[in-house]
């Protein structure tokens, strides 16, 4: 049954919708946590330490954090795989280009694929920068996330990469939220306007919330 569902286009779209919602919930929590940087190094570093102790003593140190990471990896892989296979299926269904070249979809819809690629590359860079420290500018300090964030956004390329990725994220969420609602049967004529408004507001708030961190460092409000 699972294989039959996965092989169908509806099944793949459902996987994309559910995995997208999982990632969206994480992004909301992640953005709220990021904004703690405006309360100073002590508050931000304490929050980062708390993430590693959630669930203690029932859960061992960092077990909850690793559980969240595993769920996110599964969600990202499932989302990307379903998107890629649906894209290939769509291309095979129409091997020749459309006669009319005029685009009939929104800018966000037409950039979903490129946006997904940008976000995939960003995730790799972001992990290498602030999780492992491999690509971190200067000296990566284990257990001092506040200073590591300031170091990253004290470089012009760190700001460019992050802001471009967050703009792509906003467009991705704007279209993805709407698509997920339709796939899961939440859409209707009565609710369409509300869902579109919610998608726009959510995308705007998340984009602005994430970009507020590098802007804070660039303006030296966070230093």
C-alpha cells in the first residue's frame, strides 16, 4: 500500500505537503529562537544550551535535539525526492515545449524549483558554517553560538548568502503553504482568500524575522 501511494502523483504531493508542514513548524520555532539574539549573548547562548537539555532527565543530553534533526532530515529528503520525481514526471508528460511561451503562473510558482535548489545548497552551507564550523569565517567557538553568528554576519558574503536564501524561502513558503492546503483538502471557495492571505503573511513574517538577524549585526545593534 505504501509503495502504491508513493508511486502515485497524489501520494507524492501528499508527502510534499506533510513534510512541508513539518519543516514550516520548525522554521517558526527556529525564527523565534533566532530573535533571542537581540537580548544579548547570555540569553542567546543559554537558549542554545537549553536546546541540548530538552527532555532531561528522561531524555539524555542532546537526544531530543538529535531526534528533531532526524525528523528534519527525513522531511527534507522526502520533500526534495517527491518534488524531483513530480518534476520529472511532468516533463515526461509533455516532452515538447508549450506553443504559447507566455507564463500563466505567479513568479513564486515559476521559481519553486530554483528556490528549492537554492535552499538545499543553503542548508549545506548553514550547517557547515554554524553547526560543524567547517566553513565558518574566523575561529569557530564551540558553545558560543552568539559570537559565531556575529562572525558570520560580519562578512559580506555571509550576509548575501543568507539574505538571498531567506528571500527564496519566503517565495517557497508563499506558494508551498497554498499548495499544501489544496493537496490536503483544506482549500475551498470560502477559504481561498483566507488561505492566500495566511500564506502571504506567514511568508512575510518568516522572511523578515530571519533577515532581522544579519541586519542586526550589520547595523551593530547586535555586536
